């Protein structure tokens, strides 16, 4: 066999490009699990400690550890969002992209832009997370390579009409998607809000009420504390926004199927489970703060219940 006919090892690993998308998703799974683990154990990463010049134990001595608990609440929520994005990326790579759907490729391109682009928001308050920058810089070429390779899979032309366009509006197949559209738009709005707040005010009133300190008092404790918290908030907001865009595109275009239902349910459980669940151990129970998350979870649950089994009759 001559060299022109012999396949390359790297080429065999990359294949049609979908393994690169899957690798990106698995990297997000690893990052999400890491963020959740650190949150549960109450640890900071070494570069966080270096930036602050303080250990978490020192902050925990202040007002019943509320500052650390608040930071844990953001980081646990961010970990759940990364798991949700990963689940939907895996589904896109394994099903519609494999089938040549152009909308799946454009969904990946759009959400990669929003996800990686939100990194720029992290430095709005002056904290450049070098570890995060290195991880992002290492993963970005893989994601871009995956997008470039998988572009050739798009054999079906892009059609912006919804997958349920053929359904009659009085039929359940048309109506049952509406709760999940509400879930998607709610996350887009929430993600954009958190992202903007993270880059500007950083806190809402209930946050400072829970922490028990004003902004000036936090600056007096450590002038680098608010920039670190802003970094966490902006990252979480960017992740929520990206998840909302993913859910919107998928629910709009994908025919109902068992594997789609499973992917969306896994994403919703990971996201809402971490974002809501973390509030109870740390006792951040302000009803106005929790209401949007619980409302989103309720809409998600209604969508999951209503769409269960509908794929047999879906168009």
C-alpha cells in the first residue's frame, strides 16, 4: 500500500470531525464536574488563592462563611450549566449533525461563539483567570477544527422553518413544545441579565443581604474580592445564555424523538438541579431570588411531561 492510500492515525481519530465536537463536550463535562467538586468541598483553585492573597478559611471566619458560600453558589451553578451544554453538544454531534442537518452545525457555531466569547466578559472587572485562559485557548482550536471538519457533513440545506410546521395547531404535537420554548427564552433572558450584572453592578440587593456586607465593606476586606466574584458571575451568565440558545434552536428544529427528549431532560436536570439545589445547604433562600429559577424549572418539567411519548406521532 502506498503512502497516498494509507490512512493517517490522526485522520482516523478525527474522522468526519464529530469526534472533535464530542471531545469539546467531554472537556466541558470534566470542567463542570470539577467546578461542582470544588464547590462541594469549599476549595478555591490555586490561582484564585494567589489572586486574593487569602485562603477560603480566612474568608469563612467572616459572617458565618457567607462570602465563601455565595461564591460556591455561583460556581456550583456554573458547573451544572457546563454539564447541560455538554449534553446538548453530544446530542447534536451524535444525531442531527451525523444526519447532515445544516441547522445543527449552525447551532454549534452560534453557541461556540457565545460560549467562548463570554470569556471576554471575565476581564471586565480586572481579573484575568490565567488557568481559565489557558483552558479556553487550548479548547478553542479543537472546537474550531471540529466546526471546520463537520461543515462538510451539512448535506441538507438550511431551512429555518420549524420541525413542527406541518402539525395542526389543535394537535398536541404542535402545542407540547411551547413550555420548552418558554424554558429557552427564560434562560436567554436570565443569562443576558446575569452576564450584564456580572460586568457592571456584580450584585443584586438580595446578594448583598445574604452576604451581610456592602460593596465598600467587601472592598475593605479585600479589594480583589469583587473582581473575583464578578468573574464567576459573568461566566455563569454566559453559560446560561449559551444553554438557552441551544435549547431554542433544538426545540425549534429537531423532530421529537426519544433521544432528543432524554438529552433535554438531562440538560435541564443538571442545570436546574445545581442552580436551585445549591441554595438550600447555604441557606440563601430569598424568595424573590429563587422564584425565577423555580419558575424555569416548573416550565421545564411541564415540557418534559407534555412531550413524553409524543415522538411517535410527531412530524
